[in-house]
C-alpha cells in the first residue's frame, strides 16, 4: 500500500481507475499512460494467477476457509515473485500469513497442536539443510526468509503435509536448476530462489492434501 503504485520509469502515481487488474493493462496496450514506456508483462501474469487462485479457492472450499486459502495463496504468490526478483522475502508478508493462521485458530479451522508441530517441522528442516550446506560448502545455502516461510507454511499445513511440501520444493528446485544448468551452463554460484518452489508445493498440498491424507491413512492401516 505504501508507497502507492507508480510507474517505475516516470514515477507517476497510478490513479485507481488505471490500476484495475488485467483490464488496465489491456486498455493501455501494456504501456504507461504518462510516459508510454512498457509495463512489465509480470503484472498481468501475477494478476491472472491470483484471480485463478481465488476462483478455485471458492470453488473447492467452504466460503470461510476458501477466503482464507485465497488470501494465503495471494500472499504466497507475491512472496514467491518478490523472491525471484530480489532474492528476499518481505517480513510484512510473513506476518500477514501468520495473522491469517492466528485467525484460523480462533475460528476453529486449525487446532494449535497441528499449527505448533507443523511450524516446528517447517523451521527445523530448512535450518538443518542450512546447517548441512554450511558444513559441507561453507556457504549459506538458504536464507532466513526461507526459514520464516517454512514456519508459516508448516503452521498452515501441519507436519506431514509440510514434509511433503519440502520434498516437492526440493525436487522442483533441483529440476529447474538442472534445466537452467543445461541451457546456460553449469555455475555453482548461480543463486536459486527457494520460496517459489515452497509456495508451489504448499499450494499443491492445500488443494490436494486431503488425498494425501487418504493415501497415508491406508498406509497406516496396512
Ligand atoms: Zn511512466
């Protein structure tokens, strides 16, 4: 909300009627109304992605939980995108996610035990990976932002789904990293933002987590 939306080229503040998701981009043919410079395609992509997540959240879940999932997913989209751009996760977004989880506990959607053990899982695994990476390579493999993100994801998902999220994220990250290395050449110093993969894994678990429960319950019965 602050500073207000503005054109990164001419710094002109964008009035609300020119800040309508997707529509303004189309009406202005992807160009700033003041200086005529191009608006990054990232804006409509994020807007479409967010809109899509809102639609499936309300289609999938009850209105209250759907609203919470939609908000939480929107936070994850913003956070993942910012991590790709500047390799940093804003604390304000982590706190926003935390507030949603606290509301979830208060309205009875989450129980605090799952939140506690899930949050712990989400913190300990990234911390352990950070420690191991440092031990073997003397580098900081993951950022503290990833640990904070792990906390809110784990708190939302609970321990089991958080572990699966970490697995999905690591597998996706490795896949993309291998792909990039094949195309652009191997570079051990190439930074890899981890938040996007964590976010993808978490959203997958939020929507498909009930199936995971079914599969694991069968395992436990066996
Ligand atoms: Zn401009």
